[in-house]
C-alpha cells in the first residue's frame, strides 16, 4: 500500500493508529472537518483569552475528525451495536436489581416479563425440530422456509404491513388500558392511581421470521414516585399479570378502510407473562433479572434484516430491489409497503420511507421515565471516563482541586465530510481488532 509507506515515512502512522483505536472498532465512522479551541476568559473583563488547546481536523493523521457512527444495527456496525447492546443490558438490569441511580429496593417490587405477539395473517411454515409442520415436513432451525407462507397467494400481506405500521399506537393504547385495569383491581379511580402506584416498563421490538413485529417488555409496579418508593400493600405480581392480560385483550386500534375493507388491529392470542424472580435461579426454573436483561438486550440490535433477510437501509426507488436477491417473502412485504405508501389516505404512515422496515416506524427500545437510568446518561458517563483517561495520558491531574478549576470556553465549528474509512484505514483498523481496547468499566464496577 503506497499510502501506508507515506504514513510511515512522514511519521504519521502512530498518530493514525491512535486515532483509529479511539473508534473502539467502529467500521463506518462519521468524518467531520473543522476545528475546536479552548479558551480561558478573563474573569474581570470577560474578554476571551488566547487559545489553551486547539484541535484542527486538517492536522489530524486521517485528515478528518473520526466519530463513531453509533448505529445500533449489528449488520451496519458490529462494534457500535455491541456498545448499544451493553447499554441496553445495563439499562434493563438497573430497573430490575438497582444501580446507576435506581435504588436496590426495586428487587422487591412486583415485576413480570411479557411477550406480545401479532395476530395471524395466514398459515406459515413453523415448528422447527421434531414436530412436523403443517406442510408435513420437519424443518431444521435454520431452514429458510420457516416463517414464509404456506400459500403466498392467500397470505394477507396488506394487513401484515399495516399491523407493523400501527404496532406502536397499539402499544400506547395497551399502556392506557393497563393503568385502568390496575386501578380497577385496586378499587381506585384513574385519578387516584398516580397517588398510590406507578407502572414502569422497558420494552424492545423484535421481528418474527414472518416479518411481523412483536414486543418483549419488563413491567414493574412501583410506588407513586417510581422505583424510589415501595409499592402499595395490594400490589402483587398476580394482580399485575391479570391486569396485563385484560389490558392486552382490550387494546384495539382502528385502522384504515381500504377498497371497502375495514382494518382493526389488536394483539395476537399468544400472550406470555412470567414473573421475574431474583438474581439466583430457583431450582433452575425461575426467570431471573439477568436472563431477562440479556434477552431484551440481544434483540435491541436486531432489525427486520436479521429475521427476514430484508434491508437495513431505506430505499430510494423500488427498482433497487431488482438486483438485491432478497427472499421472496421479504421482497413482497417491501413491495406491498411501497404500493400502500402511494395512497394519499395512508400518507401519515410514511410507508415508503419505512418499506425496508416492513412498515414499522416505531422505536425499537423504549421505557418509562422512572424505570431506570437512560441511554444518554450511560453515554455521558462513558464520555467522562474517556476524558479522564485522556487527561491521565497527557500527564494532567484527572481530579483537580475545586480551587484550581477555572471556567473554560469551548468554540468549535464542524461540517460533515463523509462516512467510512479509506482502504488503508480499514486495513489498519482490522490490524487493531485483535488488540484489547480500553473501554469504560462494565457491570457493577460502572455504577
């Protein structure tokens, strides 16, 4: 590689390696051009003093400032997706066992793990393992036929896409009914419930092999101030389970009327609700908080492309599908979403923009405010830890005394310069993959 020789000759190679190692394995970083300067203003006059430290992208070995892409999709960037998975794991875990600002008393609150599925849009190949499918065959777990319709011509592709498009609204309707059901079982009015108890939850969306979205959720019953307060005496996992089951049945979202056919959306009949126990297994059978957090975090980095073989990015033109060699079932779902997106009465659903997601446009990971910490707080803590390590590397005092601290004014201007790495940068980044990188502490050490 000629460029590699030039880097070695100019002495820029060590700096470029340090810049690439700071990406933490990100393979599709955002390139920014610009500068950043730090000034210490005069406390008496308010005037900006000379620059204490300056960062100019033109002086960096890569020629640009490289910033992690932060993509949660494992098909787009495995390193950033792993960071997102770990953050989701800690977010869910904090709401189950405490930590990161959530009191450990939440372990005593009623908690359940619930899975909400989509209804049937037509029979599909299923039952991997020893039981025969309705087609009469025994499918292996990796059989590409799993999740595909037995008869594609009779499968309701239109309703399948519209279900995905309304799934987020259906979840919101469910949460409204859940609070009503809890209040009714507690003998309270809906207005009185917030003064006695609060429902906290965290959920992720997952695609089944047939391309339909379903939800996994941790639901917790707290006191009026969330996890910081004990639940009322009447709160129990049994009451919460009954309320969820009833609310899931009552939740209905009216859909559009297309060509004389009305659509109404509700959850499928399969509803799995299990009580979450402590951190230890009970005879090897109980569902633990760690198992739930790991299960939810696993699906936080997966989209439709990992389940159905569809796309992980938006389409500009439907003609792009011609050269993509997608599975027939996934391609037909995309084409159905694209066709429905041309209808003016469905414009609010933006189905063409979300055709690659088979119509689903909701957030993959959501939670209530009082469930636990936030992804933003975890990222801020990680950034502070990295700044601390950088200060140590420069030989600065990582913990200056309060009296030594002064106000610093930061001025910066950055513009987008592209994404990705050059071939030489890709080769160097791959050579760093086997070298352990320095990350912020995980688990209990990061609390």
